[in-house]
């Protein structure tokens, strides 16, 4: 039996359904929430090969009419060009205001399909079926959708909450191990921000999550989604500044700089950058004298035991601290000429700080 995690927001409420074999039961699970027995499925080529037949069969069995649109895998599909092509096909198809967009795939498909749903006919109903660990624990909860522009990632977007999210651990069985580890970094992140019990759970069960144990995966997804849902419910549109959704960026200022420095070419996965960034956020906090050294050591040990990247110098690419600093200063977290960072007072105690001296940031980068 799947677990239902309620997400309740000011204007809407929905369930994140977590369990195994959900895609093959999607028709029956979604029928009660669909305003019309008609959907447009958006997916990428990899996921289409692996999981689309089961989704389509379950739609057919429950009498839900569908049309499927497939994009190329990868970040480059979060583009104006792909957006335009899909919207064009959807409008040509003659959709109505009740036709639901179903995203089957990772964060790329979820962000793109969500943005199409948010904007087509000023808003179509939307369902997320996330198939990567990252999208199950992070991008499918919170309602952020969008595409990239030549000026940067995710600069064009909208908040659009789904009718339902189906997080199927069975989909993760086909995920490359590296993608699984990268998604796992976001789970660790949640624990480190504000859920020390989740971090302790990770220390005990992280290895089984990464060994594809469906029970541990389901439990990890449940805890991480519950954490994100709490943060999002308290700050739906990222307006609270310091203590709301901004905390979800723990480790991300560093991570984004590493990704940007490699030109977002996929050599470093987002979650791998985050993994290094988490340790750096602890190292910086220790340097600032606000976090115990023992907590930094615990975080480092956890990441390294599981074979996750934790230090810049262990990466097979060389980085210059000066270049990384330039990226961080350009990052949108730079406000009034000062570097804004998510720091920690310890495990599960994140906070934002607006006045981190650039020199200390430089020092932790070089360690
Ligand atoms: P992704 O969607 O590119 O998926 C990673 C790779 O795995 C792709 O090649 C994909 O085809 C493949 N794949 C997906 N599911 C699979 C499966 N079950 N088996 C085998 N292969 C599978 O990447 P991602 O890491 O899921 O998401 C990254 C995106 O999410 C970024 O664009 C990021 O900006 C976005 N994101 C959004 C939010 C948000 O709040 N909206 C939060 C975090 C990240
Ligand atoms: Zn992230």
C-alpha cells in the first residue's frame, strides 16, 4: 500500500503518493483527481524506453485518453525551442482547460512540463510522476517550474502546484548509480538544514538507499518530501527571505559555482556539486566559529563513506578559487555587494547570513 503524504498550501492541497509499482497503477491512482479523462504525457527518450509502456497501459486500462510527447534527455530540453515545439503540438491537438499535463521523468521533464502546464491556456492541471531520486525528493514538491535562458538557468518560470505526485520507487531501479547518489545528496541536505533525525537515519540507512533497497528508498523519499513540504508550506513563494525556502539552498552556492565553472556540461551532476557544497558550508561555518568541528567531521565522514564527492581537490578537474569566487558573486544570492550564504550552527541548524567575508570563502575553497 502506498504512503500518502499530504501537502497543504494556502490555495490548494494535494498528496505525494510514495510506494512501489505506482506507474503501473497510475491510471487508477490518478482517476479520482483528474478533472477529465484525458491527459498529455510529457517524457524524455530514456524514460520513454524504460517506463512509458507501463504508464500508457495503465491509462488505457482505466479509460483515460492520452497523447504522449517525447523530448531529448538532458538539461538542453529546458529551452524556449522545446517549450515552443510542445506547446504548439498541444494546441494543435485542441486541449481543453481540463486536460491534464502528466510529467513522467526527472527534474528536467518536471520543470519543463510544469511550465507548459502553468502557461498553456493560463494554466492546465498538472501531475508529476518523478523518476529520478532528485526529482522525487526535491523538484516535484514545491511548485517551481521553468526553463533556462541564455542568461542563466531557471530564469523563466512560474509557481504551479500539481494535482498529485506519484513517487514510484520501482522507477528508480533503472536509474544509473551516479544519478541515485546525486539525488541522495538532496536528502542529506534536508537533514542538515533542519531535520537532525533524518540525518541520523541517513547515517544508518544511506547505504541501503544507494543499494537500491526499495523500502529504504521509500522511507528516505517520505522523510525528505515531508521536510520539503513543511518548508514550502511556510514560505510558498520564497518571500520570507532568511528562514524560509532560502534555506533549501544549503550547499548550493558552492555547488552552482562548480557546475557553472564546468559550463553545466554534465561532467559534475547537480547533486555532486551539492554534496561538495554541503561539506563546504559546514567548513565555512566552522571557520566563522559558529559550528562545532565535530559536526563538520560527521558530515564529511557520511559523504565519504558513501563514496560521494566531498572535496574539490578530489575531483578530476582543476578549479581556480578566483574563478569560483566570480561565479559565486554573480549568483543571485549576492545582495548589496555582500555574499549571502546558508550557514549552519550544527547538524539540522541552518540559517542565512548576509555578511560572510569573501576571504574566508576563498580559504575553504582551497582546503
Ligand atoms: P534529469 O531530469 O536530467 O534526469 C537525469 C537523467 O536520468 C536523464 O538522462 C534522464 O533521462 C534519466 N532518467 C530519468 N529517470 C530515469 C530512470 N528512472 N531510469 C533511468 N534513467 C532515468 O535530471 P534530474 O537530476 O532529475 O533533475 C535536474 C533538473 O531538476 C534540473 O534542471 C534542475 O534545475 C531541476 N530542479 C528543479 C527543482 C524545482 O524545485 N523545480 C529543484 C531541484 C532541481
Ligand atoms: Zn539542488
